[in-house]
């Protein structure tokens, strides 16, 4: 059974930083791309960032480029999202998910089968 567990969310002032973590179990972590999505109240879940199986390719939403960095440690079955220069509009529940391939494709949210429980990020102005 594939399980994803996010952590690292919290309350931070605008301009601050947080690092989210997502630990994966139940599959060979290093064989799959990983991604982060977020969902703000009343809004649809949206793509934030993704990384290929070996970390050689990364992808970002325009809204977070230059501020967020995705990385992974295959030895620890963990993917990270370093978030700097946070803005109030970054407030959301952040979820990690796993691709079904070594890379990452531009698929709708419904494509992804496995999700974590989410971690709340709140940025105050």
C-alpha cells in the first residue's frame, strides 16, 4: 500500500520560509517522479512543483518560480519543498503526490492516484 506523509507546515509571516517534507512508503521511491500541489479554501487544487526520479529535472508553477525549490533524497524516500519569500497568497493545504513514471507529465489532478493527508501553510501579512 502506497502511503505519503507530509509535514513541515505552519504559520509564518510574509517574507518568511518553510520547508515541507513528504515521506513515501509502499513503492520504490527512486523509480517515480514526485510532485507538490496546493489547495486554498474555495479553490481547486493546483500544481506547485515536481521533480523527476533522479532529481535531474524540476518543474514549477509560474507563481512560485524563483521562490520555491523542490528536491529529493532517494535514500530517505523523501521529497522536499523549500519555500522562501512566502506571500499571503501561498496560504493553502499542501499535498504531495507520486507520478506513475520516472518523469513528470502535465496531467490533471484526477490523474494522480496517491496523495498524502496534506499539511497546512498559513502566511500572515
